[in-house]
C-alpha cells in the first residue's frame, strides 16, 4: 500500500528535524512541513476530495501552498496549479474544463470565482500569501496525521494547462511515474544531495519551480531558500547560504546588472541552472566572465518535464540545451513524416520516456495527433543536433511565444486586439528580449488612424494576464502575406528583431 510519488518525494524525510524551507519568516523542518501537509490533506478530504479528484489552485507562493501540492498528492488527488496572473475570465475556462472538487484562490478573488466554482459544484476555499484564508483556518484545526492514499505509478498526480498556437488550452496529464522518474534522473545527473541548499525564487504554478525544483530537493533531503519571487537584492542576501540556484534567463540578466553580484559572492555556489526560456549566448558568456562559472542550460516542457541538459561535468555550450537525459530517447525528425534527420539538419524534436505525459485532459483526438505511431511525442520545437551531440533549439513549428518562461499563443491575443474599435487586423509575434527570452509584440493595422497604443493596452489589461500583454505595439499599413494570403510572421520577426536590443 504505497503512494508512488508522495512516499518517495515528500515521505522519505518526513520525520527529519532538518530544515527543509528557509523563509523570511523563519525555518520549517521536514517534520513540520509533513505535519502541515497532513493537516491540509485532512482538510481536503473533509471538503470532499476523493482519489482522482482535481484540486485547482490559484494562490500566491508560500510554504503552505507548497504543502497544498504535497497534500493533494498524498490524499490521492490531482493537483491543478494555475498562473497567478490569470484573470477571472481565464479561470472560468480552466475550472469549467477540469471540473475540480475544490478550488483554492486568494481572498480578493473569491467573489469573482464563486459563480465559477458553483457551476461545477466545487468547494471554494481561500489561501493568501500570509497563509490566512479559509483553507489555512480549517487546516490549523485538522489532525496532523494522515495515512497516504494508495496511488500507483500510472495514476494522475497533476494536470497543467499548456497553450498551443491555436485552439483552446490543453490540460497535460502528468502521472506519478512522470514526476518521480524525472526527479530521480535529475538528482543523479545534476548531483543533488542532502547537502544542497537551493535558492528558490521561481513561481510554483509552473513545472520549473514546482516539479523540477521542489520535488528534487524534497526527494534528496536537501533544503530550499523559499522566497516569494525574484529580486536581485534578495538573491544576493541569501546566496551565501545557498549551494545552487535555478532560474529563468531574467534572473541571470538582472544579477549581472547588479554591482553586488561578484565572483566572490558566488564562489561557493556549485551550480546555476537556467531554463523555461532561451538563454542568450551573450548572457552565458557574461556570466562566466563575471563568476568563472558556466550556467547549465536545459530543455523541457509542461508535457515532458525535463528532457535534455548540458552536462554537469563537461562543456556547457552556450546556445545549446545539451544532450538527452538518461532514459529519454530523442530524435530530430522531419515535421511531416517523422523520419529521423541527420546531424546538422533542422527538424522537430520528438521524444519518449518515462517523463512523457499521458495525454491531454479529455482531448483524445489532440492526444492522438501529438504522438507518432511508435510512441514518440511530437514537441513542436524545432532543433538541430551538432556533430558532438549537443542539441540547439532554433524555433517552433508554429508561432508559440515563450516570454519569461510562460507560454503565450498569439491567436488568443490577436483575437482580443482585433475586437477593438479602430483595429483592422493584427499579428502577434515574439521578439528576442534580454530579460524575458522573448517579448510579446503586437503589429497592428488600423482602420482608424487616431487609435493609440494606449487604448489597446488599456483594453487588454482587463482581459489578459500581464505576461500575455504586448510589451510593444507597432502600427503598420499592411501585414506581409504570401501568395496564399498567409501572414508572414517570420518576416515580421526579422524586421523587428532588434526592437528590445
């Protein structure tokens, strides 16, 4: 009678008095974290959660929020984290699609989400950044012991919604095997042990901060400096206590912008990891020149967790994402036929392994078209492999934008822009951005020349999460098109390539 993921990740050190989380408010041991987890698990069961039920969560990062994830898994539920930037209108879709048994939001969002939760008969609870709210209140009066619900390797542990370039968002189904196998591979490949203290400034509604970082450190019995968000000052203040750090490119560019970030303050750090968005070769070079350490860049996605990595021991090559991780089979294939291509040829990344998700939530047709007949998952990312085996991501087969590590699909943004009075048509593209990897840019053709960029910005602010909103709006007379009438986004990206330089 075991819970495949919980027992190995959070249960392995549940009795330990060692510090698991360092926070601005104090330290939390593994044993204390386990007690919080158990109280929340009892609260979820009392709220009606049964094995296989979804628990949808949009709340600010806190130790209790991390414990809510662990508690959901321990109670046999399926954790559904939602970006804190999503609006009520966006949440309406996710909650309606997943039909969770419990929805957890911040107090200030409860009124707007109440009718959404009622439509799917979900219990609405609240949790705030300061660990107040109805969930926190209920958990504090619940028992601090809880027997883990039996769940097998193929049972769902989480659903994470991911965006394509067209259509509605898809819920990627991640089972216990997917998450545990990836944590085990990364612990070995990146040499994480109980001696590690990870500087954790990532959000935990995303694969990177929730699974890659938190699962990994919990499993090996290491510690995390668990901060609400990134700031260069906070990173520098805590870095002397850390041994490792995971971040997105923005973290590293902002550290480099700080005079306080020196070789001396980072000399004891054994590992800096970057992911979720492309790291510019310039940033890689500048970081190594400043610190004498090479950032380790890796590649993954919501559907696969981590799939490749530059080596821990060996040449970490700027502009590449390294080699396939152990147990992950990768081929660079012809996008149409799936036929493997030779080194040096650009094709689509296709892969399979224990890390690859089960499919999309209640989308059997989309799931089927995302896999080849031989079981390889078609990622949608275009790449090339060099003669030494290093893989470089060169783009996407469609026009998905990854800004700050978060997916933005242009069609959603374009649809909202096109509804604005005075807009004839629009094209949304991603342009290289030093901080965010890619910045969202809207190229707009006006039917009314008096339409101002500020009007578009104001209209979108109430409808779209901030990370989806354009960082620049450019007006042109006509969108470039090919002979078939298709907008040439590649031409637009080339034209505006240096916009954020």
